[in-house]
C-alpha cells in the first residue's frame, strides 16, 4: 500500500501546477489578453517575413 501512496504523492505537484496553469490561462482570456498576444504574434511574423 505504501508504494501506491508514493505514486499518488509524486503526481500531485504536477497536477496542482497543471490546474494552476489552466486557471491563470482562463483569467488571461477573461481579461482579453488573448487578443493582445495574437496581435504581437502577428507583428513578429510580419517582421520576420519582411512585410511589417
């Protein structure tokens, strides 16, 4: 039984970080940051191609 409990606790930090990341991403989308990031990505791509 101790072997099973060790595996459970080993996965816990990764699960907590994944959930925290999803919460932070959701908050950013709620604030409208997704549009800002997309705009910056398009600008960078245009500069690399030489159009912007």
